[in-house]
């Protein structure tokens, strides 16, 4: 196992110290586990953005034939 010296701002160190205490870990153990999680997360294959994908074209179905006053009733009907 390798050793590493890390410098943290006081406010960050205090937060790390508090979190380590919550998990019943020492600060070095907590930082080691945090580093392991980051490495594992980065090792997962990230989905590649598809810049060519577009929403499909909507179909033209014509005007809605129900009167506007009935829309709420129709939207809340239970499918039987």
C-alpha cells in the first residue's frame, strides 16, 4: 500500500472528520474509501452522447373533436 500526503482546507477537513466519525472510520480510512468509490465510478463505461438523435416527427391527426369543456372529463376517465 502506498502513502499519500493530502492537504485540505480546514472547513473541508472538519466535514471529512465529521463524516468519518459517523461511519466509525478514521480520516485516512474514510478518504481511502472515497477514493475507491471515485475510481470505481470512473471505470464504468459512460454512455456516449448521440448528437444525431432527434425526437421523432409527430403525426398530424387533425383537430381534436371533443369540446374544450369535456377535455378534463376525458383526461380523467379510467381505462376499463
